C-alpha cells in the first residue's frame, strides 16, 4: 500500500478520535470549567461543544454526596467531579452540639439550601467548597445560638434561620455561591432539661385551667347575683303594686262606707269594731291553741256590736 495513503488514513483516524475525545455534551443545568494548558479557558454551557483533547482539560471540583446508614445516621462522602450542578442543592448536616447563652448544651439538626451562581469562583476561589460550606455553617450556628437563651432559640426559629441565611450568604458570595435559606430541623435539649420543661408546661397548663375555672365561677356568681337582684327588684315591684292596689281598694271601700253610714262617728265605731274582731281572730289561730281570749273591755265590744246591729237594721 502506498505510504501516502497509510499516512492519510492515520491522520484521518487521529482527527476522528480527537473529535470524539473533544466532543462534549453538557446536560441542562450543568456546566464544566475547561483549562487550556493549565490555565482557565472557558466555562461550557449546556448543549454540544468541542474542545481540544490534548490542550483543553476539564477541571475537577470536590462535591459532597449525602448518604444514610442502615441505622438512619446521616453520612456524607466527598468526590471529585468534572460536572458542576447549577441547580439548588441541599446539604443535610449531621447533628452537632451548641452551647446557648444560658449554658445549655443543645443538639442542632440543620439543612442548608444553596446554589452555585459562578462556577469559575466555585472552582478557583475555594479549595474544598463542600467542606468550607459545612464548617462555615457550623461556626455560624454556634455564634448565632450562642447569643440566645434556650427559650429564645426554641421559639425564634424563623429569626435564627433568617440570621443564619444572611451570614452564610454574605460569606459565600466570593465563592460564587448563593445561600437561599437555612432551616433548623430540630433542637434537642438534654434529657433533664426536657423533663423540667415538661413539668413547667404542665404547671402552666394547670395554672391556666385554674384561672379558667376561677373565671367561670366568678362569672357564675355574678350572673347569680344579678339574677337575685332582678328577682328582688321584681318582687319589690310586685309587692309595691299589690300595696297600691290594696290601698286603692281600701280607699274605695272607705268612700262607700261613709256613704252608707252618713256620719263619721258611726263609721269610726264600725271600723274599730271590725279591727277588734280581726285582732281577736289572729290571736286564737292555730290548731293546738285552746285558749279563749276575753277582752277586758268586753262591754265596749258588745256595745260596738250592738251599734253594728242597729246599723244593719
């Protein structure tokens, strides 16, 4: 075979292999940092692109992969990869101990949501991005929760999350990373502290229950007193109305009697006699009363009765 043909075939094969080696297909939401002769050259976008296989080389970046053990513990592994994921990432860190302002050792479980915005900075501005983010998050957690007491850290999670997000976002900006949010999954105080908190909560619930019962009794007494008051007022109004009616009836009776008797003296004798008889009737009331009362001035009563008899005639 002609040597020229053999050389041409070899060149063609070399060019074809070079093209195949230099052909890169970048998936959507991923990228790759390319160096030419050890120096940054460009950042590849998603799609099909070609690089020089012997001159250009993809720069590897450390990346964290989250794992879980059989007993449910959180594990992680750092690998070197040429692909840089531009989507939002989540780091689920293992629990760590933090001392609060009131010297309580609590266990914190945190989540970090971040996104790489500048792949070049993520590669060249920090040597180990996952480890740097993890250590920075742990330090920020200790600093923020160390300024709060236990009760504040338990009741102010939104404030703690916002403050941590701001601190981490400012610190990782030069690494080409955007921290979107930090979430505290769980805050676990020591067992004896939890027992004291439970006792305090039970005491608080008992106190609230006692207050509600006392308020209910107070309201019931108020309503009962108001009911007695309204009943007494109505009873007094009824008695007053009855007295008014009796007085009106007596006044009418007096008018009629005066018209019948004609003179005041006769009417007066009649009225005294009737009152005397009514009084005697009240004195001898009762089933066990066997006493007979005879007035001392019986002659006066008899004379009054005689006067009534004459009037009736």
